[in-house]
C-alpha cells in the first residue's frame, strides 16, 4: 500500500477527531450537555428555494435525466447560468467555457493545484489557513509554504511575502473570508498583493498564479465587501463551493472559474479538465448542478450567524479572552489562555467545551470556535467558557 495514503487515513484531521469525540461524549451524558464547536457544519437551514427547486426538478417530464451524466466539465446550461451571474454581480468577464463544475471546494482546490503544479513547485499561503491545504498541495507534488500574518489584523505581512516568493513559486493561495479567523482581506491588501505578484512574475520571468478559495464569500457582516480577485489580478483561479452559502456541505457542489484573461488561460483550463479526469472528479452531482443554476444569488439566513458572532465574541471578551474581530465566515480564532493550545483544549473538555487547537491551522497558541451552531447552545455554553477562564485567573 501507499505509505503516505496509509498515514493520511490512519490519522484523521484534528477537527474530525474532536467531532467524533463529541459524538461519543454526547452518547454518555446527553447531546444537550456537550458544547461542540469543532465542525464548520452550517446549522442554518437551506433557503426554501433549494427544496422547491429539487422537487420541481424531480417531478420534471424526464426525471432520469436529472440523475444521468453531464459533460465532464459540467452541464453547459448550468455553467452558462453561473457565468451570467458572476459577470453581472462582480462586473468581470466570465465565459462558461472557463468554468468547471466540481464536488465542492476541496475538489476545486485539489484539481486546481494538480493542474498548476509540477514536482518541486511551491505554493504560498498565509497562516492561519485551512488544515487540508498542506495535504492538497503535497498530493499535487508541491510544497506548501505557510507565512505568518499580521497578528493584530491577520492581514497579509508583505515583508514576509516578498522574501518568500522565489523561482519555484507556482501560486499564492488565499482564503477570504478566512477559515479559521473569519478575517476578510480588504481592498488595500488585495491591491498590494496584485502589485507584488505582477512585480515578482516579471522578476522571475514566469506567471505566478493566484488561487482564491471562496466557500464563505457570502457570509459577511456589517456591510463588509469581499473584493472579487479577477478584477485586481488577471492570473486568478476562483475555487467556489455552495456548501456554506446554501447550507449544503454534504451535497459537495461547487466550481472552478479560470479567468479568461489569465496567462495561457485556455491551456490552464484544459489542465483543469485533465486534472479532474486524473483524479476521478468528472461530472459533479447532476441533480445539484441543475439546482444551483436556479439558485444564483440566494443564501441561507446569514443574520443568524451574525447574531451568534456578536453574542459569543462579546461574552468571551468580557470573560477575558482575546480574538481579532471576524468580518465573515462563522469562526472565532481565539488566543488560548495558555501557551499550549492543545493542553487548553483538553482542559476545556472538563467543561464539555469542544474547541479545535490552532496548531494544524499554522498558528500555535490559538483555538478555533465554530459558531455555526444554534444560538440557544451558545447561550447554554457561556457559563462553561466563564468557568474555564476563571480557572486560569486563579
């Protein structure tokens, strides 16, 4: 057997380990007594149009067509509807022949990295980052280089980035709104990033591509804008998922959008098609392709997440915890109350608080708290957070 695959299979991600512990703990003491903040699993129901559209599709004159194969890169009419929405909403050029339907953001990223990278290439990202980026990059034959962000804002540290980009840099991978910090890269950050990539591409005589991972694009609060990156840097590939915007994480549906203005865009798109073929990701789920085509611009009730964020963040700060204010997604990235975040998370279990240590996100000394849970659960958990904080004050 392949030793690396054995190692990946025999050790689950830290998030999944804690989630499984939570299920076993709930069986022992009752689910209502376990405060599981581990998994980014939306608690808000999908909008009604999702159910209505699925029923309409299943009751169509040709129901078998709903379950049959589409083109390998996705149904043409679906890609057309998505391209029209992107162009209209973001004011950018979007050609359906540069869209590739995928089994969610994970497939979008693995396909894109496999399309771009050769063995020995480097992909730069910024800590904190989603734990699986390292797995995805290494599977594509590349090395993931994780750079620390500004600790006060979690925006990009451009002094570190300038020194890290080199002749082996194939791509920069960004995630905004960010998992696990909830931080949104502002327009100033994006403009500066685009300028640096143009300069470094010219310096090394090669195009450095920008990959943007965007499953949380619509989950923003207080009128915060998420810049659309193809407007700022032409050599951009967008990896998108409907898992969070429509509360459909288990249905695995998303897309890759290769900017037509990118260097060698057609070749890159064909490499995406080839990578999808090699990885076995052709023909994303047919029924859900057709469903999302009719739900463009629709989201679940994001106001519930905003309410949860405000409730939890305000209370934790009152208890003495510290975190950068998240403008999007549904996570708080909180400083642990001791240097060892793993030890802190173990101590939290005494109060049945299940938190994820930040080590695997590239930031030691932090914990991730997923507040995509019921508001009522957060209210019940607050006394436990206070007791935990008071234990450290003693």
